[in-house]
C-alpha cells in the first residue's frame, strides 16, 4: 500500500473509529433481531458482514492513524 494512502489524520482516524463502532452496534442489533423468524438467515449474514467491516475500519484507523 502506498504510504500516502495509508496515512490518516487524527480527525479522519477518529471518524473511522466512530464508524467502525457504529457498525459494531448495528451488527449487535441485527443479531438481536435475528430472533425474529423472518430475519434469521439474513440477520446472521448482515451481522457478520457489519462486524467484519466495522472492526476492519477500527484496526486500520488505529494502525495507520496519528495519535489522538
């Protein structure tokens, strides 16, 4: 990865962490809604994808971002 693409400002890094945490929250809600009969299979897929993307954003922004 090119160095300038990986470098994040502290503001952008904080925004990505907030977005990742929001995606984690949404995935938790999708897992909770999975108990409804019409949402079982789709809810598990959505929750898994949201968790993966959310935590990937958090890891990326912490690794390449500047300190707060």
